[in-house]
């Protein structure tokens, strides 16, 4: 072997290998794509279900028959409550009318017992007037009138009506007295006191229903 041939063989020994063909590159690319696709599928299978859309109707949702049954039950309850309301309203209206009638009757006949108690006194006065037309003596007439008056006052007292004991000389009290005028006091002690009772006062069950009209000393 000549020197030139030996040098050529040595150069071929250290020369880089042939470049890969385009066919090998295509096969490798396809294999890489298949590998990536397989990885993506595996990742999708392992995705957690926490963030998945759960807005879909559940499998055990009520059917139309169940909803219709519930609506019919509500309608029945509504009819019962409506009927109950109508009955209560009618009962209340009857109660209101009955109460108004009873109150009117109570106002009209509230003094029935008092008038029944006074009627015997009226009968006595009628008899006294009839008998006094034939009597010339005044003393029996006077005594008879006193008895009738005492009987009448007893009837009023039984109904809770009592006269005030407003004798002259008592202190003037605005809760009991009504001063109709003032007069000079006969003494210093009578100033500011009742000098005369012009009209008696009365109480009904300890409540003043008429003030006594008096004259007050000054």
C-alpha cells in the first residue's frame, strides 16, 4: 500500500457516520406524538371530579306524578283553610251583631231596676195627693210627705246614691263644692268656709255625680 492510500484509509476511519435519513426522523416524530397522546389520555383519566359540572339533573329527581300529587295536596289544604276562614268570619259577624244588639238593649234598659224600685214611692205620692184633697189638717199632710221622702231616699241609697253631708261651717273643698257666690264672713273663723248650702251634692258609689252649690265666706 502506498503512502497516499494509507492516508486515505485513515481519514475514512475518523470520518463521522452518515446523517440520519428523513425516513428515520419521521418515524421518531410519530412515535413521540403517540407517546404524548397516551400521556394526555392518562392525565385526563386522573383529573379530579371536584370541579366537574354537577348542574345536570340528579337521577332521583321527582317525577311529574310526584309533583302533581304534592300540588293536589296543597290544593286540598288551601280549600280547607279557605272554608275555615269563611266560617270564622261568619261567626265573628254574628257575634258582632249580637253584641251590638245586647249593648243597645243594655243602654235602653240600664235603669230598669232603679225605676222599678221608685215605682212604689210614686204610688205613695199618688195616694197622698188623692187623700190630701179631703184633709183640712196640714199636720198629717206634712207627716205623710216626710214619710214618702224618707222612703224615696232609702230607695236611692239602695241604688248607691247618697247625699253629701255639707253642713254650714265645713271647709270649702273644690272636690265636693261649687261656689256660686261669696258673702262676708260673720267671723274670722268662717272665712274660706261654707256659709250656706244652696243645692245638695250627691255621690253614686262614692263618686261625685253632682257638686254641692254653696256660699263661701270671705
